[in-house]
């Protein structure tokens, strides 16, 4: 399957995104933050190696994962409002991490926090499979995602209710907002072994996603195994998004905004959207994290809060413009 | 030839290092006492460990405290804390302070603690205080960690004496009471606040909670405890939590009961001020 010519602007878009990363990465290594607000310079080799480099790399890969998975899920569900959160993967992972935190295992090392998050996302995936069954009914899949989200949110609130002290509850809440603050190489080594196979699975579904734009029935009659595409994307997204929640909490809206902005530029082809979304997700997340470090003195803003502040008005704009389109 | 020429500067450097090391060792042997008196420096990234270290450290030891420590609504030692540089708990700024020891709570972000350890810092983790005994233990742990064991031992001995004196003045048998926090929360049995009330002769188990949670108005009305203890927190800030105190049912209830008040920050972290809360309760009970 050749899938037709690659859109004209694809190469240009890729170069622009790569160029923006070439600017953002050194900036992220160069900008630090302490009690007096931002300060500039690469710092000592320890600070660069153990603090700035891990923070930059985790930001890149987390943002990239969210962009990639958002693009794949929007292609799969043929719904521009889809994002990793919609299938309950993020909230399942968040619940898994909160349980680990609540039972006090987190004190013995943040790797356990990560394991809890990945188990949570896999649990959400298992539940999704049980609810949506072997079918390929996408409406049922979205409904199952809504149900899993509600369940995970309720269970997380339950865990908060039983938190041993107001301070523990506060720590849990803060952690769930999503942040790159104080992440180290240990978090990078937790993220990559889970996220990379996740990316592979999602990318393996690329051609199936193109076929799905014709509708499930046509794609099936063309000889595409639609169910295989479905589970490749879901398993890949669960693994990769679970890993991102494990290392930095829930970072909202990146997976929604990025593919939506890029779609017209790649000629509305889901397979051509995957790589640019990865790069743009990485760039957006890194830019947001740099902006956080540039804020005036005070406690750091949370990355998830900043991305939500960017993403929520964007989401509302999408809802409005879709209403106008129906009215026309 | 080449290799020996290459090696000799290295050898000279090694010999030089040995020499300077032995000179330093000899000097410190001669200096003896001043070297011993060099106390380890300390930075703290948690409100409760801030106050523990302020209570036992030599002022010269403290290099940095968390920003909450100098907030008078949060901290009992805000004025003292304001004399030191603040941190916001980011590993990058804390590591640059260069303290020998970093104090953190066991509930401080695990990512921060891990990153600080990766950077080679000595991180001492302190459990939150859930009783006066925890407070004594933590003061001794912090004292031992920063070479101020004698000072922390004396402070704890003074606190124990002060607690005994409070207990001697406290009413027997225990009088019933309930803690009401802004927002209708209450504090249960396994907490520092409960211990402080117990020391002042007040029994706080209306809510039948182990730790903390929402106050059941039904339980409150049926148990009718003799005293209502309010823990004040940011009372001048408009908030839904403080609006709770204006609730007519609660106002009617507390108008009938005897109301006592302590500061939330006195029992948020275990400090000598936690004993002051018990003394304040006794004085207010005597004045009623």
C-alpha cells in the first residue's frame, strides 16, 4: 500500500519542528530556577547532568508521547476531541500511583510510584477490553472510556478520603497535576523502556489508521484487519501514556491540541500526522516547562496546570467552531 | 624516556597531594578543638523540619529553610525563620546551598528526595509528628543528625517537665471536647492535636475518627461535648472554610457550648509551641 503521495508540506513541517526543538533544548538546559526566580547559565556539571538534562529529556519524551498518542487516538476514533485521557488510560494510571502513595510504599522510592501508575493504566486497558469486548464498535469504546474515567476518579477520591493526613492528601493532589520538577535520570530510565515499545505499537498502526479514514467497513473490505489496528493503538497508548503519568503525573491537553493544529498541514492523513505530532508535542511541553521556569519568584507552577490553561480555551474554541460548522 | 617524563609530573602531583594532606591533617590535629567545633550545616525543605531545626540548631548552622517557615500563618517560628534564605524545595536551588545535611519530611515529594540523593546530598527524612512523643523523638533525631544532641536532649527534657506541669494542672477526670477546624473538619485520635487536648484534660473522640476528616453534625449534637476547640487558620482571609463558622446551626451550638481556641500552626507541626497550645487551653478553661 503506497497510500498516495506524501503531502507537499510534510518535509517543510518536519524541518520547522526539528528546528524549534534545536532552539528549545539548549534553552531548557540553559535556564534554571531558584528561590529568586529564573537564572541563566548551564550551572555546574552536576546540575546540568543530574537536573537539567533529565528534566529536558523527560519533558521531550513525555510531550512527544502525548502528541503521538493523541494523533493516533484521534485517527482511530475519527474524532478530533479524542485524547489519551478519553480512554481512561491517564486516570487509571493516576489512580494506580495514588494507591501506591496512599499505602506508603512511595517512601521506599519513586520507582514504585511508577510501577503503580503503569499497573493502573494496564488495569484500565484490561477493563476497557472487558467492556468494549472484541468488537470494533467505537462508540462503545468511547463510552467504556468515560466509564473507566469516572470509576478511576471516584476511586482516587476514595483514596484521598483515606489519606493519612491533610499533608499526604495535598502531596497526592499536587503530584496529580503533572510536573517535571525534580525529575532525575531514574525517571527517564523508567519512562523509556515502557514508552518506546508503546510508540512502536502506535506507529505500527499507521497504515491501518489511513485505511480507517474510509470507515471501518470499507477498510475491512479492503483487507485491513481493523481490530488489529484498534488494539495496536490502544495497547501502545496505554503503555506509553501510563509511563508518562508514572514519571510526571497527568499533563492535560497536549494530546488534544497538537494533532488538531497540525492536521490541516499534513493533508488530513493520520499516518503523516504521527511523527509531526510527536515533535510538536515535545516542543509544546518543553516550551511550557521553560515558561514555568521563567515565572517570577515563588513555588513553581505545575506543568499540567499550564498546559490545561493553554488547552482548555482551545478546546472551547473547537466546540464553538464545530457548532458553527453544523449551523452552516 | 617519554613515559618516565610523562610519569614524573604525576608522581610529583601525588607526592604533593600527600604532603598537603599530611600538612592539613597535622594542622587539624594541632587545632584539635576548633575542628571538632565545626558544626555541620543544614538546609530544610519541609515546614515541620524547618521548625525542628530552628528549635535545636546553632543559628550559624542553618543555610536555608522552606518558604513556608517564614509565613506567620503557617509557622510558629516565622520571625526566626525570616532571618535565613528561603527555598521553594527545588533540588537545583537546594543543592547549590551546599549544606552538609538536608532535612525533608517523609511526605516531601519522593522525586525531590531521590534527586537530592543522586546529587550526593545527605538527606535525613523525618516522619510527621502525630503525638508529643513523636515531637520529642524528632527533636532528638534532628539534634543527633546535626551534632546538637546535647541541646536537643536539654530541650526535650525541658519540654517533658513543662508537659508534666501542664498535666498536673489539667482537670480530672477528662472533660469532653471536640475540635472544629475551618471547613468543618475535625481531628481524630492518632494526632498531635488530640495529644495536646489530652494533656490539657480534654477528651476528643466525638468524631470517632482515627486521624482527620469531616465533622458529623449529628454526632456532634448527640454527643454534646462540653467544649468546642477551634483551631484558627487564616481567619482574616475570606474563604468558604471560614464561612463554615458562620453557619447558623453551628453558631447556635457553639453559643451553648464553651468555646476554646488555639492556633492551627501550634498543632500542625510538633514544636515547643504545641505545649503552649495545651497551656492556652488550660488558661481559657480557667477563665470561663
